[in-house]
């Protein structure tokens, strides 16, 4: 009877968390409230480095980039980093943006040589940083879509927060395949409610790669690019260097970038493994809201008991109900044909939680990581800084370089 009592208590804790998560999302305006101030209060540089695109082109990134370019005013610039190999692929988009937003200050930076740090995003940021002229810097992943008024609202949040950095959560609205739904469920139903709860609790000590806004001077005084360049979770480390961090009022959006089912699964595993490496205690604490683990053990021990099957199947349906409704609230529609995947996800996330405690590596853009920091490459390899060639349009910022 003790095991049964523990199962019921564990399940109750899981249900309470789902109710809290649903309420947090229900009471949150995902687009925040954009300020009506006519201009940005301080000069702003937005960093938008692109990964190697290849033949796939800007299928995911185009909408996100335009959402930022459309908001640029005389006090903001966007630094668009493009690999030389992708010049021909991206050029039509650049020309279209130039014609559509001729007054926007967009500076296109091309590079052809390899990265000089293990983290490819930081390798790009090191190239873009000397080109930036703004007092404030906004680092944001290329596939992130900003709602109207985001730049003004973000600067308002920064000025009012009293923090060294303001970071912003995001949700996934669309997914290209059933397996990519794993990403959407993790982000929308697990990650996003947790971030909303942290926002209510106060300041934090990590960043979220969707968007991180901070002062250039604080970055130059506190951050070593080689250190964050050797870190898998650069946003996490940057937030620790620029702590305290405040979670902003606006929620950004994106589309799952996983094209194939394999990509979706590997991305999902890498994400969870990264959290496990950087926040082991917090990752371990997730067990309190994973009662499915207990029901699986109980079902294996008592495969013929109706109580075991009832609790097991009932818990799955409860999690499906909350996950689907949370996704719907943030704008991610899950059709009937995907419900089986959601039910599988209820078991999948337990398996992922268990597997992340075992020593296996993750692959990120061709690099194999066995932990949160890269060490061997720094010891064995010295790479040249990339060759940089630039172009721009629109009115330039009054630089301070």
C-alpha cells in the first residue's frame, strides 16, 4: 500500500504542476505590450548570424529576419552574418529587404574562413562585435520571429529592470513533421511555463538564446569570448557573466528547424542533455513532476492489475489534455492525426530524462561535445580569424568606435 500511496501523491504533484503551467500560460499575453514611444531610447545593434544554409536556403530564417528589419529606426542597426558559401543563396533575400526597407540600417557581413572557437554562434559574434556601433547589443537566433513593437518593448524592459541583461522566452507555433512535434511540446508545454514561473519569482542567472539584450560596456568588461566560445550553452554562460538577468515581458516565436525526423530527435536530445550538464540539480528535480516514471515501474511489477493500467493510461490522457491546450494557447495547433505522437511524448520525456544521466555525447553542427565545455580543440588546434567583407544599406548609426 505504501507504493500505491506514493504513486497517488506523486501523481497529485504532477497534476498540480500542470494546472499551474496552464494557468501561467493562460494569463500571459505572449506578445506582451509594445510601447508607443516613437524612437528607441538608446542606440541598438542587433546580431543576426546565419548558420551554414546550403541548398535549403532561408526557409526558416527569412520570416524572422524580416520581423526585426521591419522594426529598425534611425537608432538601430542589424548586423547580418552570412557565410561566403551562402552568398548566392541569401543575395535575393538581401536585395528584397533592401528594396522593401530602404531606410533600415542593415549591415551584411560575409566571412569565408573557419571558426576559431568551438561554438559556431560565438565564432560569428566575435566577427560581428567589432562592427557594432550601438550602446545596447541584442543577440538573437536567426530563426526567431519578433512581434510588432518588440524592439521598443525590449529596450523599455531593459531600462526599467535594473538588471545587466534582459532575456526573452519563446514558443514554437509550427512544426514540419510529427517527430518535430517533440520540440514543440518540450518548448511550449515544459520550457515555456517554467520560464513564466521564473519571471514571477524574480531575477535569474542565465540567458535564453531567443533574445538577450545588454549594454556593450557590460559585455566588454565582464565577458571573455574565448570562454563562452568553448561553451555549448553560450546563452547560459553569458547570463551568468551578466547576472542579474531579468526575463522580459514579450514572448517571441519560432518554427521547429528540424527538417527530418532524425534531426528532430537529435535536437531534442541535445537540448535536454545540455540542460542536464548545466543545471543538474534542476534537471534532477523534474522527477517530482514526472509521475509517469512511477506508473511505468508499477505496471512492470504488476502487469495484470487494473489499478496499474488505470493509473498509467489515465495519467497519459491527463498530460495530453494539458499539453494540447497549452500548445493551442500559444498558437501551436495540434491536429487529431498528431494525438498519437502526443501520447507517445508522455512516455518519451521519461525515457529522455533517464537517458540524460548516462555518459553519451551530442552533435552540434558537426562538433561532438562530451560535456558543457570544449577542451580538446583549444589544446590541439589554432585557427585563423575569418576573412570579413561587408556591405550595408540605410542610414548608418553614429558610431562610437
